[in-house]
């Protein structure tokens, strides 16, 4: 029985993401990914032209995973800019802590290509929306943006380095810290 093409394609993407996270982009090869998936070295070429196309699909996959989660939160809290911002920030932290290999992949990709494929753009837009809703000054918008992004990045790093425990009690504290900016 032949494996479903979509399933194999997804497996190649997930396996590729793990490979980049573990070993970087420099040694990344379709042959290695095929071997890890237990398929012939020609099989990945049925889904991707070359390794660069697979790498781009891995980046798209990671971003799509985040966007799906973000969009669900925005739909649930639609109309409440403060709550949307707070819940997306918390989800952002949880997403990166739950998927540390994704951050490694994006970091390796950005370093290799001198780009910023994933950014805080969606967080920035939510902060802007919230600040305009409360008639904040441009200076206040800049300060809130800096404070919120610094907290998100710092907290994520602390969780990754186990300076904070990844528990619900910790996320209660994180919520309080982020609420201070709203």
C-alpha cells in the first residue's frame, strides 16, 4: 500500500524541521531527510524541487502553525483589544516554549539568509490597535511596544533555560506581568 502523499510530505517537513533544529542548515540534505523517513533518496523530489524548497516549506509550516493559533485567539476575543493582545502574547510564549525546535529552525534560516522570516509583526499590530483604542500617544506606543516585546522575549528565554518552571502557576505570574502593560 502506497503512503498518502500528503502524509509523506508532512513527514518530510516535520523531519526536516527537526534536522535543521538539531544540526543547522549547512549540512541539511534531502538524502538525509529521506533516510530518516525510511524512504528512497528520490522520494522527496516528488514533493519538493530541491532542499531550498523544502526549507521554505518548513518555514511556511511553522508560521502557519503560529498563525492558526493566533487567529483562533483573535476570533475568540474579537472586539476586546486588551484581551486579544494579552492572550496572543501568552500564546506566543507557550508556542515557542512548546516548540523549541521551531525557534531554532527560524533562527538558523534567518542567520543563513540574513532575513527575519518570523517577527513580532502580529504582536506589533495588536499593540498598535490596543494603543489607538485607548488614545495612547506615539511615545507611549513605543514604550509599550518595547516593554511588551522585551517581556515576551525575556520570559520565553527564561522558560527555555528553565529559569522559570513551565507550570500553570508560572503562567499566572506571566499573565500578571503582561497585564501591567495594559
